[in-house]
């Protein structure tokens, strides 16, 4: 696989807007991996997303790639899992739905409730659960249309402004400006 350049994992995460302290993620500085814990819709831990910032996006084994997501199974189906459930409270008026953890983090930094669906956008149970919350659901789509499935889950949707692919590429002040505009 080749030699990876050394990277300070905490500094890298903070540069992406993610402070690992309040979110309960698991960091392995030695292996340069962070594990984002994933929860089901009842608040039970059901999986994780492994993030290796130095790894290639694709490879021979999924666990050696930049992102690898694992969730428990119910029968032959993966358990619907989200990241960001910790930002929801009974006072929440709206929830932003995004594709990835770093997109949700930018919204959390702006004081918003946001869930990263990590490929669960087509899940029937996610859609049913969101409808029970009785809040406005707003999807923020990636500008490359990879997250178009999020449109089916929301009341309103917006596309990340160009030249950015997703909210994770924007700095915190740009995200706040984008939120004011929508």
C-alpha cells in the first residue's frame, strides 16, 4: 500500500472543523484512525464509520480505505444508523440532513441540529422515523449530485454552493453565511 506521511490526527480533525472532545469519537493516533460512533433511531450504538485521512479513497480491502462504515444487521439488512443524534433535543425546530460526518460538523459548529446519513438516504425506516419528529427537515445536497437521495427525506433542500463539493469543504464563516441566505 506504500508509506503514509505522518499526520497529527487531532490537528487534522480540528482543521476540518471537528473537535473530537465533545463528540465521543474514538481516536487511534498511533494508527491515524478515528472511529465515528453511529446510533440507531432509538439511541443505541449500532456501528461506526472509520476514517483514515492518509488512506486512499479506494483499495483492495474496504478497511484499508479512507472511509469504512460498519453497522450491525437485522436479518439480511443493515441497521439504519446516523451520526449526529446527540444534537437533537425536544426544543429542536429543524434538522439538517447531510451525507457525511464532516458536513454535519459544519452545521453543528453553526449551532444547528444535523444528521449525517452515511448512505442511508434511501432507507425506508429513516424516512419514517424523520416524519415522526414533527420538525422541519432540510437537506443540504453535495454539489456533485451524489446526495440526491436526500431530497426524498425533507421538506426543503438546497445545494452546497460552488466551488465547494460539500459543506465539509467550507469554513465555518462560509457555512454561517450560506445558512443565513437559505
